[in-house]
C-alpha cells in the first residue's frame, strides 16, 4: 500500500541542515520513503492513497537518543526536601539519591516497570518522538538489569516506537559491592554483559565515567568486553569533571559520548576523527543548575556531530518533552534552532547506530516523520513545550500520537 503525502514543506535534515524542500510531496510504500521532492517534479501517479497535509512542515520523526526511561519510584519527594533546605548529604544518609531508585527498581515487577515507563514514553511520543533509546542501570545485578532491558524490548513491541536498548550496568556501584568497584567491573565483564548480550537484549553498552562512578581504566575494561561481544559503546563523560572519557570513547569508536560540559578541545578533535557523536543533555544541566557550558564553539570548529536528548531520569532530568530540550539547547547552550533540530534527528540517529535508516527524510529511509502545523521549523525550538498541532507518521502509517 503506497501513500502520497502532499501540500507540505519538508525540512529533510539531510547533511545536518534544514535542507528545505518547499511545496513538497512524499510517497511512502512498505514502511519506507519511496520518493521525496518538489511536488511539481512528481510524475502523475495512479493508485495511491493521497493525504493532504494542509501546508504542514514535515520533519523526520524526533529521536531521543539518551534516556533512562525505565525505573521504579520517583524522586519528587527528594526534590521537595532539597527545596525545603535538606542537604544532599542528609538525603543520601537517609538512603536517597540513586540508591533509592536502585531499591525501587529492584523491588518493582517487570509489569510495574513496563506500565510506568509506558506513560513516560507516551508523553515523549505526544511530542513527536518516533525513536527512543532506553538504558538499564538501576538494576546493577544480572536479574534486575535483565528485567530493565526486557521492559525496553517489550515497550518497542507494544508502542509505535523504535526502541534501542543500552546496557548501563556500569552506572553506579551496587551496595553489595561497596568498596569493591573493580570486582563489580569484573562481574560485568565476565558474567553480566555476556549473558545479556547472549539473550539479544543489548544494542549498545554504556558506562558512567566520573569520580563518583567509574574510572577511565574501569570503563576501558567494559569497552574491551563490549568489543569482544561485537557491541558498540557509548559513554557518560565529562559531566562534572574532566577525565577525558570522551577521548577514551573516541578510541573505541563509540557511537556517542554524552553530557560533555567539561570536555576539552583535544577531546573534540578525537571525537571528530572517530565520528563519535556529542550528545548534549540540557535538562540535566538545568535541573542541577550547572554553570559549566559544553564547548559549542569547539564542537562546531572541529565538525563534531552534536545531538540533543532528554536524559529522562528520576534524579537529574525528569524530562518528558524532547521539544523542551530543543529550547534549552538553544537558550542554555546557544545552539541554533537548526542545530537543535539536527540534534534530535540525523545526529541522534547516528548516536544510536541508525544513521543509514533513520534521522533524515530521503528515498530509501524509514518513513518516520511528523507533519507540524507551524509557521517555520524554528517553531519547534521556540515554544516552551506545549502540544503543537501535528500528525505523526511511523513506518508510513499515521500514528494516534
Ligand atoms: Zn544519562
């Protein structure tokens, strides 16, 4: 079944710029874009279902390439306590912080995690998201990391959404390994990762490289194992300090290095050479009231592909709107609306290893797109959230989101 979508303008995002096609038409067939271009250049077509998009601007479906959308509990109580003057140390002493999310996630059933994550993903989807990455990392043992990754897979089956799952077992030290970080890394490499990879639950491997998490040497052991298993890697790096995790990620041809507020120019050079995408997370920057800005000028100067994501997580970025992140990328990080849109389409696709199939509107790619009733593409980064009128098409089929 083929469909002709017409009476629209397209921001195809090819090459990381708007790459506008005015007065465009799109033909979709069997889930893919068969033809896209100026309507006037389209030869007469017979037997197509035709959809009038009423002058909409069509963009690729949005891609949220960094989330921790599966977790138990939430931390709004801690948020309130902090604003009532309780210190982080006191909250941590009460068992708060990431430890509380780990406890709640371990205690939750697969069905409970599925139901709560589904609500969060539906919020993202109402914003035009058609592809999302979900990390594990609150289970921190084989049984519970498996549970989280199974939920990620089931969400991809249950929703009109492409889900990529990332194993982030090296997110934090589980309480049973207190003071034995090297032993936990050994457990990840010897048992946890091979088992979960063998079960087909892992699309990529991530780690948290920071003084309060894991050292570059420990991260590298995880990367070596991932390489042995044939899995691509990603890294949380340079969020709170500079350990050159992003350069380490580049040495392992990582799909992405994420956060990056404290990265250096040399890190940017290494990432550009490796094709490692910089994923910026303005929601966490905002929520933590950080002041160190990621080096946008260095990223631009060296041609590092730069993505934006929600970092949806209960501790540092309870972000349910990717479009709000577009605005924050512009207001906080001084990205242009065009860079921001590229950051949630073509560069986000590359950060997930989906660059050849997703993220731009071109013949042969998956027909995931959003037809927005807006004045111009910059509207997507301009409005602070809200529900912009649109229709979302996934695999050539209009979605109810
Ligand atoms: Zn994260």
